[in-house]
């Protein structure tokens, strides 16, 4: 896996801080899922990555780590707080990104 990312919800997550020389150059991105994508990704998915990364780069890493979720992930809307955001959004600080699966109905 890439040196740019670390999954924090692993048994050795207590040692993550020791893996970085300058923690200020990194940020934590928590991924929350709603809808069908919930069944494909862990419910406590948290990544440690370089600061100032595009959301699309973070999601690309998630696809590499969970390839079975790629098709659904490509169709999800992304949000931070109550705002839907484009995948080109630059993440500059610790964030919680919400993935919203597409819905259909009448």
C-alpha cells in the first residue's frame, strides 16, 4: 500500500504516531458510509494521509484497499458536514467524509 496513507483502525494503530517524523504534515480522514456502500466498507474506516490531498486521491486509496467496493464507490456522492463536495476538493485538515450511496424510488 502507498506510503501516503495508513489505515488507523488496525490492531497496530497505537503505533501510527511513531511512523511519522512530522505529524503536522499529516491529517486524519474518517470515512462514514450510508446506504449500500455501508455493506462494502468498514464502519470505522479512518485513514492517516498527507495533508493537502484531493478527495479523489483518498478515494482512490480506498478502492485499492477495498477493490470489491469500487463500482459502488464510483457512484457515491461525497459530503463534508451538510455540504455535497466534488471529488476534486482539496482536503487540508482532519476531516470526516460522508459517502452517500445513490438511491432510487418513486
